[in-house]
């Protein structure tokens, strides 16, 4: 029994030793990692460089945005034209039916005295049913136009979101390429939708970015025309 006990104790001592080794060797590695992280952080902090872009000015001066606005304006005008055309067609159709119905009413009124009461009731019932059908058709026409407006409006919003997303991607990609040469720590956004409330004018790189983006846009336009 003593031999077994000693053997178990020996195993426990070895196990504790192994755990002790891994525990403290792991701790040492964590300390080194943290030290390196802090050193890197201190280095970045000491060399911190921040600039900003005025988003509103960029969108006003970037030529590709002008192209997008032209595209969206054309789509908007096409949408308005399509809605106007459908409205005119429906109004013309309903107008013709309404005139025909009014003539029937006038014809009935002029001949009603010469009709028997039974015939009058039948004619009046027919006119009422026709009037209800005309009102139903008018309501359906309004709903049709409203649905067209909603569908085309949603399409226009999706197109606008898509094009704006493309602009954002182009700007982000350009800034990534631009910053490889300048190594700014932060490039912030000031203006509508930006998080910067106040910044010194000396940190404004908007004109430089706009110039670079427009140059890139012009080169792309030339390539597409070839």
C-alpha cells in the first residue's frame, strides 16, 4: 500500500510541476505580448496624425456625383412621364365612359314620362348599376396610379442607394490608396453625416482628395470612350 501511495504522490508532483511550467510560461508570453502592444500603442500615439474631409464639399465638387445626379434626374423625369401618361390614359377612358353614361341619363329623363312605371324602374336600376360600376372603375384607376407611383418611387430610391453606395466605395478605395503615401492615423469626415463638429482648417485635405478623385474619374471616362 505504501508503494502505491508513493507512486501516486510522484505522479501528482510531476503533474503539478507540468501545470506550474505551462502556467508561468503562458503568463510570461502574455506579458511580452501586452508589452509589445503597449509599445506599439505608445509609438502610434507619439506619431498620431489626423486630417479630415468635408463631406458636403466633396459631394458638391466630385464630378462623378454630378453624373449620378444627372442619371437620377433623368430617371425621375422618366418616372413622372410614365405616371402622367398612365393617368392621362385612364382619365381619357373614364371621361369617355362618363360622357356616355350622362347621355344615357339625359335620354332616360327625356323619355321617362312616356314609359310605364315598370320600365322606368328597370331603366333606373340599370343606370344605378352602371353608375356603381363607373365609380368602381374610377377608384381602381386611382389605386392603379398610386401603385405605379409607389413602385417607381421604390425603384428610384433603390437606384439612388446603389449609386451612392458605389460613390462611397470609390472614395473609400481612393483614400486607402492615397493613405499608403501619407500614412495618416485617421482621416475623419466633417459635415453632414460626419462625426466631427469642429476642426482646424489646416487639417482639411478635401481639395486634395477631390482633385485626385476627379483626375481618376476623368481617366476612367477616357478609357471608356476608347
